[in-house]
């Protein structure tokens, strides 16, 4: 067949194709097809919240995976809102926005070193973090508190600190989402967002943290499913040779592992399909393909078949597969050789959250609190991770309301003679939430608004608490401040 050396048997070519994949499976134990696949060269796995029950269970799961082959074992453990190890309870670490608000790079490095320690204990060798996106779009539906901030220099120095913290214990960092997802107002899980920036602005703003991370030795970089007309035209960066080969490999000189963002996202599946996206991403320069949470065994087999067919038909050079698999192996070897032990740092997350929380206004006596938590729909990246103040205010009456269905008069009647606390999350993105808060505070100017997203909007009345994230640590720090 054209473009394929005779030495590559069907089995050898299939093994190369499989070696580029990070697959997913549902449940707390690995199915046979995953274990058999790892024994036959499968690149690795990506774990999600549905694979997690307890830390011990995850460690047992990864031990079984490792005994089956030599996998990359990855997950998204960003701290803050995006957590997999603490998916069912919320993270003990504040996220990037809180760390950016503190702006202490030593603190950021300590937090990510502690996260790395948790991942070492869990048997994970690659963390799909940190987010290096410069969040310049206030209405960004997918980044927000996952970003260190809107200033390229601040994001750059904290990205470097996060990379150092993770990699100090042999957990590979995956800096994301290249070439930058911070200036978007659409979610690439649902469509193809556009970053309408000139190449000059892109180099000055979006690319600054990636340049810094490359200089700091990040082991991997994740692509973004965003189109940058000045660079990629209408093609998502994940599928663009201009983004991944010309810019990232050529101009920025990066020779580490390039990992695709999840290929099951609509930006890919609704345009070129899962198999087509896999082939195009490999051609563009990706080394490991994260398939995402949705694809099944049958989908995975179809992706492998699509890659093999592309090589057999001369559409994808086999040398590109060999290069990708070789880079992935370098990452595994590095993780093995640099794996470190850690001293448990059980309080660093709460310490960081306490330093990040901000209170504006004058508190009044806190008595018999009535708490209104204004529901915010979960993003796909975050998932249905619990948030709110209930664990830290057991004496309070807490109601969770949908802002469009809530009646301010009823809530105010229940709050009469009591301390009123209104908890919101990214209120600036939800007009109904802002309207409800405004009505409540107009009647109760002594009320407290606790913003657990980005504090971009705040009402004219009341005390305002900004946590810069909705993790457990953020909530505890805010309640401590409220009740002190």
C-alpha cells in the first residue's frame, strides 16, 4: 500500500494506531477490552468522575491498569471547580482564579505539588492541568475560574509555578488549551468557538503562558477546539497543522507531547466525526488523542480502524504515528524516573482559599441564618460537582432555588428577623440570577451576597464576599470570614 513500509504488518500498524489513544470506560473497574488493549500497546486511559469512588479504589484501579501494560494514566485534576479525585464531594484546593487573586507563585507551586502528591498516591502519571488560558472574555462559559486571570504576565508566572509543582513529583503537567481558550464566548463542548485575534495579539496575549510553560519544561500541552481565523481559518486548532506544527513545533520550538482535547466534543464530532477528527489531529501534529467521556469500545475500535485506513491509503504517514508513540513513551519514562515521594500538605488548600477570599462592606450580627443558594447549571467541563455552604453552616436553613422560578417575596418572608445570605456562582452570566439578587437586596440591604464564581458583577447593596471558586476550600474560607 502507498506510504506504508512492508515491515509494518496489520498487527504492527494497529498497535501504532492504538498507541496514540487515551480511552475511557465507565465504572470503578477496568473492563477486559481496556486491559487487553493495554497489553497490546494502547496508549493509556483518561479517568473521569464516574471512575472514582474513594482514593483507595482509584489506587487499586490504576494498579490493575499498570499491571496490564505501560499506560499513560490521566485525568483533569485542576483544583477548584474541575476535579476528578474529589468529584463527589468537591476539591480541597482552590482553583486557578483564587491563586491568581492571591498572586503568590510559591503558594501556587505548593498547591500543585500537593495535588501531585494526591495523584502519585492514586497512581496517576499525567494531570491535564493547569489551564493557561488568559481569560479576557467575561462571558466565557468554559474557562472562567479555571484561569489564573486576564493578565498574560500573571497567568504566565502561575502556569510555570503549577508546572513546577506537578512535575516535582513526577506527574506530567498538561498545559491547556493551546493556543488559548480565554477570549471565547462559546463552549467548544458544544460548538467551534472563535478567537478573533491577530497573530500579533495572539503572540502577545494567548501564547505568553505557553512560551513560559515550554521554557519551564512542561511534559505535555493540550490543544483547544477553537478556530483562530488569523492562524487556522475556520479549522479548530486541534486539527490545524498551522497551529500544532508551524506555530507550536516550529515557532515555539516545542518537542514534548501534544495531547488533543476530548475528541467527543461537538466542535469535532459535529464537524468531521470522531474517526475523522482523530486522523486530522494526528496529521496536524498531536501525539496522544483524548477520546473523551462518551466513546465506547466500539467507538474506540472504529477510531483505530480509521487511523489504520488513513495510513494504508497514504493520507497519514506512518512516520507520524511512530513519532507520536515515541513521544508518549518518553513521557512515561520521564514519569517513572522522576516519581517522587511527598510529605502530606493537608492544610495548603484551605490556607490558599483563606488568602483569596475578599469581603467588601460591613458585616452585621450573624444570627439564625437563612441561606438562598441560586442554582447555576453545571458546565460540561466541571460536571455535577457539589458546591455551596451546607457543610460549613450546619445550623443554617438552606434552600437551593432556580432563579427563574424563585419568588423573592416568599424568600424575604422566610428570612425575616434572620441573617440573609445569597450564594451565587458567576452571576454576571445569568440575568435571572442578577434580577433575583437585586430584588432581595433592595428589601434587605443588610444581606450578604457570596459570589463563588468570578466577582465581575455585584449588587449596589449588602455585604459582598468573593471566593474566586466554588471548591470546598473556597466555601469553608468564606464561611469562616462570614462568621468570624
